C-alpha cells in the first residue's frame, strides 16, 4: 500500500506518477539519473547487477529485487524514452542467472562471483551500512584500485548512489507493490 495518494488509474506505475506529477521539478531529474546510469555505465553487466541487486536487498525494495537487467532493462529504458541500443545490456557480457541472484546475499561463501563482482557487492554494502568508515579504509581501497580504474570506481559509486536513492524512495513510500518487470515485458 502506497504511503502517498496514487490515483487508481495510475496504480500500474506509482513511481512514474510520483516523480512526474508530485515532484515535477525534481522527479524528471531523478528519472534522468536512472536513465544515465543504465545507458552510460561501462562496467560489465554482472558487476553492475551484483551491486544493484545487493543494494535492492539492503533497501528492501520489492520492485528492485524483482528486476533483472538482462531481461527487463531494455524494455524499461524504451518505456521511459531511453535508448535501449545504448544500454548496459546492449553492450553485452554475461547475463546473471537466477543462481547468481540467489547467492548475492551470501557472496562471501559463493563460488559464483569474480573478484570484481565481490568487490561491487561489498562496496554496495559499505556505502549503505557504513559510509562514514569508507574514506579511511586503506586496505579496501587498495583492493578496489587493484580491480577497478578511477573512472570505474566513480561510475560504480554514482550507480550505487542512484540505486540506493531510488530504491529507498520507492520502498519508503510504498510504491514497490507493483513490479515494473510485470509492466514492461522483455523485447522478443
């Protein structure tokens, strides 16, 4: 149940309604941020999905946890006026399977993740749970720099920040009871 008033006819896309109609000056900027992340992030799909999905679990956002970039991203981008040919998925790379998603919460013990993927998950956790500790974590930053370039670190940080903000916004306002994955079918 939404924690803000959503007209019945807008119930299929409560997030879109909230962004466009209830915050017309800020909402479109938030949507543009999401679009930019999914169209411009240059990291491999599995790395991005590792961080995104762990963020979704931490946020508690049901929409985000049901979303599978490999299956839903391009149709989602098209539905918001984005360019699916420029998406994270369109750039290729291995797509996560359901075993991948099932193991994200237990990433430390799972054999399914590369070092980059594990670091992306750990970074998402640290940003969400202990951001004040991150600046002084020299050992962690050495590991990050061994796995990622500075540009990749900046992009991953921006992406995780986007997913944290939008997932929390969606969940806290109770707008995550309708799954975008059900509304936007993957392209055939």
